[in-house]
C-alpha cells in the first residue's frame, strides 16, 4: 500500500483548509494510503484497445444525461446571499474572494 508521510497529509489538509487533530491525521494517513492503493490497481489495468471516454454514460445533443433521465432540467433558483456564500472564505475584499497569486509578479 502506498504510504503518505504525516507531513504530506498535513499539507493536503492545509490545501483542503481542514484542521485535523493528531488522531485524525493518523486515520487520514491510513485512509489516503488505501485510496492511493486503489488508484495503483486501476493504473495496472491493461486498457489497450479500449476507446477513451469523457463520461461514464452516453451523452447526447440535449445535454449530459438528459435523455437518460439522470439529471433534472435546469430551473432558476434564488442565489445564496453574498455574506452566506462567502462565509467560509479565509480572505475577502468586499464581495470578492482574495486568493494567493499564482502568476509570478501578480498581486494577490
């Protein structure tokens, strides 16, 4: 089973904005290892000759899954109030979410 170090799990938690206690970090380390092991199993499958797919089920021109009855038609719904939608953001400027700059030289 692939193993992640505690430091790697802490970094993943930081990126996901999760606060994990010590026992939770240990559990996540184990559970993420199992997930990575599953990906290893999938990666080992010989898919030679199997055409690439973009979706797990057939698509049609009416939109994804509509003809299969998997998705409901879009219907306008009221939006969340701005304060509620932005409540969990770590940094904001008025009604905008401030994110770290990813382009060298760009301002945050």
